[in-house]
C-alpha cells in the first residue's frame, strides 16, 4: 500500500513539472507605445488645477493619468477614462508653480511619453477655511466657528486646556458643511486656552489656530429653576394632558413622566413662562422611552422655538413671537427607520441638546411648535422632559 501512495505522489509531481510555465502577460496584446496627449491646458482651481487635453487617436487607448507630487514630497496619481478630456489634480496647500506629467495608457498597460504641464493652484479650501476661524467665549466654554466656502471634506480638531495647562485634543469633527458653529463646554469661568487645527485628505494642516486674545473666558452657565416655570394656555395651544400625562410633567425633572397630546394634534404648540427674563444658552429635550424604545411611537422629530420678553396675549397671535430656531432630533449614527445603535440610545438617554444663538437677546416666554412627520408617522406626540440652561438677567 505504501508503494501505491509513493507512485501516486510522484506522478502528481511530474505532472506539475510537465505543465507549461505561466506568465502574467497583459490581457490585450501590445499595439506599441501609445501616442501622447495634445492641446494640453491647465485651469487653476482651489488647491490644484483642472487639466484639459485631447486624447491621442490610437484605437487601444484606455485612459489618461497625471502623476504629480505635493510640497510634502508625497506622489499622487489621478486618471480619467478615454471618454473624458479632462482630469483634476488637487491636494496643494500653496500657490506656487507645480508640474504634473500626463501619460496616455493603452489596453496593454503601456505608457506614452510624458507630457509636462505646469500650473499655479488657487488658494486651497483648507487655507481659506482657516482664515475664517473664530474662537470666542460661550456659556461654559468656547465657541468655534468657521466658513468652508468650497464645502471641501476637512477634519477639524478642537483642542482645550488640561489640568496641567497643556492643550489636548477634545473633539474631532469631519465635515463638508459650508459653515459650522461648535461649542466645547464644561469649563470654569476663568481664562482658558483653546485652539483649532484643520487638516485635509492629503496630509496638509493649518497648524494651531488660537483665539484672537490668546485665551477665552467661559461665560458662567446655570441650570434654570423649574419650580418657577409655568405653562400658559394660549388659544391655539394643544392640550398636553392626555393618556394620564400632564404638561407640568415636562418640567418635573422626572424622565418617567411626560406630556402627551391627543390624536390629530399636530402641529402641537405649547407655551412656557420661564419665570424670569433669561439669557438662554441651551436646552435638552428627552424622548419618552416607550416599550423600551426611543426614536419611535409619538416622539417628536422636528419642532420650532419662538420667544418674547413681554407676556403674550391670550389669542396667541404668531406675529407677536420671534422665531429663535428650527430643531431636529437626529440619530448620531445617521441610520434611518427603526434601526438604532448603542450610540443613538446613549444620546437619547442624555437628552438631545440644542444651542440657543449666542446673540439671542434675553427672553422670558418660549413657544414651541412640534411639527408633524414624527418618527413613526403618528398624529400625536409626547415629550418626557425639557431642561434649560443660561443666566437670569432679572431677580
């Protein structure tokens, strides 16, 4: 039996050795070195250039590529199919003259002779955004704002001072929004160091950007006293006392109680007297945990906030109110439908936070208008708790 195994293995070995050697040749046969691109022009663009050209007339041309190096020394390639007559080189963070080499490539993966093209990039999106950064005091910390005119994908690293007085990364954001305003909170009302570093996908960085004065002093922030708050009954306000609920449950610091409207009650306005004229900083809205689930049932999704300083008239004329902001409850995960992540659940448990504009004048009365299109399309809505922060401007 051992001899049979030996002959079998030996036969397999000789069989493999007798096979022809395989080589990794191009799928398509060589048609010779392709011709070069012609009529090359470069149009400056933010952080690079748009390069136009005429593709050579060879029948087997597959694509055109540009090879270039950034000031950092890193080399990049970008390509376009033979159907196109342009490509974009980008990633530069200066306005110096640069060069890219253009190659035509055939189906046998053969390259043409390089055609150089020189260009001067326009100011990069990173550089333009960095110039717009503003870091100022806000309630309990610092407010970081910027304008990303080109809506470029950028990374924003927010830094704050640790107990040793050193700057450390506190939060990192990736954003393509045309503008943003972000707060870092939880700091004592003494001069603090803050900074912002912006970077892009090509390894360019702005370096640390500091407040104009070097430091900022956070504005003292307090949780507002709910014992002096009351609900007003304006004519078009919806009742929030259905199904065992009460309006005052929305300000009782108990997330097991709630306010609840009737069916067909959306939009659902209600009006709150804060008890004193207040410079508001932020508010928290807590969802009702129904059947062990957030982001469902009648939990609100979008609502409007209005304010005024003087007591409103009973007829609740909306012209008496100044709109403060539009709000939307958003899952941090970005998931749609009933799907949620642990991050979404933790966020809901802590309350959805909404910042009032820094330039908002003091108000005493707030009017909320909970809109339709909630999480599950219900015609009713409910809120577990509302919590407000700021400082009173009258005693």
